[in-house]
C-alpha cells in the first residue's frame, strides 16, 4: 500500500543549534493502519531517511475498537500490544538509521538524541504503555493527556536497541479520547495561529476522520478550537468495496466519461486490478455528472447502456473492475459522516462568531493519505466537501508526522501545542441532538448537478 509521508515543516522559531553531524532525531506517526518514521539531522534540519509500514498491531484488530477489545481480553493484553509496537519501532528505527548513515560524512554514524511520537489517543496510549481501559466503554476517558517525556529504556525492553537507553521520547498533548496528538500536531503543521483574525479548518479524512476548526477571538469571546471525529468506515480505503483495493499499482484512481465511453487511469499505469478510495470518488462523480446515477445514489439503468451488466447491479469501468450499487451506498454513508461533521463545525462557527462566515476568508486544510489524494472538484460534486470550502484549500500531506517533526526542534512549538490542546473542545457528534437527522439528510448526492 502507498503510505503518504510527504509534508513540510512549519516555521521553527529557534535558530539551528550546534550539533555533531552524527546526531539524529526521530519523528514517529503511529496510525491505526500505518506507522511512519522520519529521521532528521539535528545539525541541518534536513530529512535523512523515511520508513513507513503497515501497523503490526493490525493482527489484533483493524480499528481502535478491536485493538482495545484485544487489550482488555487477552492475558496481559495491554503489554502485548505495547510490546508489538515497540518491536516494530525497533526494526523501523534500525532501517531508518541504516539509510541515514549513507548520507553522513565519512567516519560518522547516526546517534539518536531524541524522539517524538504522535498518534491518535488510543495508539499513543499503546505506545507509551498507558492503560486503555477507560477507552473501552462510555464515558470513554483517558488515563493520560500526555505532554510528557520518558527515556527510551522505559518503553523498550530490547537489549540490543539501536536507540540509546537515555534518549528522550516525547509524547505531545491530546485533546480527548477521540482527538489525539496527531490532530494537535497536524494543527501545528497547518499553521494554526491563536492570534489569527480569520478561521482555519483542518480535516484528516479516512476511516476515522478528525476535524478541527479555529474560531478567532471576538469582542465577546476568546479564540477557541472546536474538534470532532466522524466514523466514516472503510469505504475511503476501499475496504468494503466489491472491487476495492489499496492505493498500489493497478488501482483505478481516476475515471472519465466522454460520449458515454468510460476511460480509467491506474496507479503506475498498470493493468486495472481494482479501485482505490480516490478512484471510487472519481467514478461516482463522473456517474453523477453524466446522469448514470441519480441524486439518491440509484443507478439509472436506461442511461448506463453498455455499462450495466444486469439492471441496477453495477457499472463496469473495465472488463474486470466495476462499481456496484452497494458500493455507491457505502460511499454515501462515508461521505455523509464527514459532511455532517464539517457542517456541524461550520454551523457552530456561525453561532459563536461575532462576524458571519461569509465575511471572513476561511483556510481549509486537507491532511493525511486519503485527503492528500482526492480530487477537490469531484469531492464537492458528490457532497463529501461543502462547496463553500472549495475556494481556498491546501492539501498538506502527512501533517501529523511533520508537526511531530517540528517538536524535535522547538520548545516554543511544544508550548504552542499545549495551548492548541488547551484551547480545543472535543465535540461528540453522536451526542448532538439532531445528528442522526442531519446524517440521513446528507446521504443524497446534493451536488449532482455541478458540471
């Protein structure tokens, strides 16, 4: 699978301090699905190497709910999941340092001085060895809000570690049970500024989509950040799609329909083997544009012609890859979850701000692997993203990883991360009185008429 590791550092307030060319710092983004490590030169603030893999904990469950369940039910389950992650990190660090040594001056070998580990609240708990018992049931409480440092020897029991036992490991602050340090780090990377006069909106869209909205200070209220998460399910990763596959060679990631003829683009220009999440959005966007699917998501049998194998069942993209009616339904549920979350944040902004949103320029940041690959126009057409946000959008890659990287170099940004966390309020969408009604109302493709 293709793991997004691209991004850029935010501005570092402090000048580069003196370090030996051998001194290295590691930033780690522990995602539920993937783990990414980037090795930085402390003397130059340049990337030496990047290593990314599927999270080895996946054998204990594909999502955080099943991981927590495994941790609670297995004998010494929490330790098992912690040790699983530490073993993986030891191997990834070894690979990253081996690659880093190739970029160092002759006679120098990499020496790890510090590490920053970010991730959602559950993954951070596993990494730090903090109990997840409070996350197993309502009211979903955290054993720690993090923002602490430990020595590497307190985390790893390896007797042959490539990391010195006294290397400092920092865990950034989280907002709550559903909004973790990855969101805080992403806000850093996006440049959230508590003194800004205009609003910022950040969305990391995936199986679990986190969103953060900065509301500027007004004459009646201080600046604040509203955060929420939406359980979109696996459709964006194409996991519950009939011909779905990860974003690897052979996956259809772009679809065009001209004169009733369907053409596709695949990753790596390889023969089509399936469709990835961005390809699913592209497909349905084109179906809507050409009247092959109506605003309710129903396949229009008469307008599909050659594309339909049997009435209403599927639309063929190629001889071996198709989009079924059920695939479209799964996409509708996923996009509705995200759209409802975004709509709720925007409506809260309207009610909290002294100025109307139409009078302010809102910057919108899309982060993460999926958010960095999707086509914005297609996303608006299917109703995943509100059209009001399409004017000023930045796709910023793995913002969590690069926000964590910035913390390797700056104590001032650590303080900013604390302030971002402190100013953030977590909103549980499931507890919003009219959430279910709005979710159902967003299932239809309301933007089907956009050209």
